C-alpha cells in the first residue's frame, strides 16, 4: 500500500483560486500527518523546473492551480517519479473533475492521500510538450482564447461558456487534413479535437463513449456543422454524451497524428495556447501517474 509521509505542494498564484486555498491545503496536510514543502511558481515553466530538480525527495507532488500547472508537473514526471495529486485552483479544473477529485481542498487532500494511483496516457507534441486532456483547433481554441484572465477570475467556468457561445455564433469553418496512423482524412470543419479524455468544458459535456484515459490511444474528433442549427444540435448532444452519433461528427482513434489546416490556425492544449498548425502528435501510453480517489479508475 502506498504511503505518503512527505509531499511537495506547487502553487500557481496566478490561478483563479489557488492563492486563497493555499492555507487550507497546508492545514489539510498537517491534519493528515504529512510533511509538506510549498513552492510558489514565478513564471511559466517554473513548476516543471522545480519538479525535475526536487521530486525524488518526495512521496508525491501536489499541484494547486489550473490544468496548465498540473501539466507542467506531469510533463516533468512523464519519464518516472512520484505520483501527482491535482488540487483544483483554476477555472476549468478539467483534470480534477474528470477523475472525481473534490473541488474543495479540505476534502480533496484526504481523498487523494487515501486513494489510489492511476496510470494515464499522455499526448506528446513534436517539441516535447505533453497534454493529458486534448488539443483543439477551431471552436475549442477560440473558446480558450476568448476567455480573458479577468473574465475567468470574475465568472469562473462561465467565462468559457460565454466565449464558446460567441465562437459558435461565428461558426468559422476551415479545411483540415488529418493523418492518423499514416492514413489521411480531409474535411471542412469548425472544430478539431485530439482527445485523451472524454470530457470537455470542465466536465460539463462529454464527447461520447469509448474515449478512455488509459487505452493507449488518442481520439480525433472532427465536427463539421454547416449551420448554427447543426452546431447547437452537436452542443446539446455533448451535454447528453452522444455527440459521436451526430451526422456532422467524425471520430478516429490512433497513436500518431499529423494535423494540418488551410489556412494555418492556432491551437490549444489543455487550456494553453500553442503555435499554429501543422502539429505532430503521438500518444505515450500510461506515461503519467496520478493520485485519484478510490474507485475512480478508468473514468473520464
């Protein structure tokens, strides 16, 4: 049985709820009898640097921030190291929601300390960066780009809902050439997702059945609505978890992907904006170790 006696807590002070929740986290570790060292990040990439330099001293590394902070730490430990415990301190908190981690810090820490370890797949970009949720181009990227830091601090998850609604109203379509395991597929689309988890928009919606976090595959999801009515129908089906059945949807699992668009478009990965297409993506099966509450394995 895994025992945690010493933990590292990495806090992103720029995340929506992280700084205010730091005290609650430290008290929860103290109640559990776990020695906890705290590092406050100073810039993008700092969490990765700290983790690589110090993680071997600890039984677990906890992140208090958004999904981007969690992914910095997960990336650092993708080649081995202690498991990662994700504490919800951001806006979407998709990873925490997807694995049933309580959003309240005082409940999350004991649930993770008494929980189990899940080994999840990661996606890897050509430049070495990793993602655990997915990569999006089109509506998905526009949703992330359109939610300003101020909007997220004030409205939380609803900032993404508002941004997604505005992007949906524009219904900007583009040509995509997606090569999956060597086989090309071409479509006119409004959105492309290369997904590792089946949930989107903070767990409010589902891409559908069969997208698992530990199946050794990533899943391409292409959406080609021609009218706003089509787009609304897909949106409603995501709420019901049946988007994969829509006639304007095309799904394809695989291990290697090349994503090209005409014209080139910016992408987002786990809520962080990337450079523009083309993008090369591969799956790294079960590359990350996460602490999750008991009984939450194989759920997205």
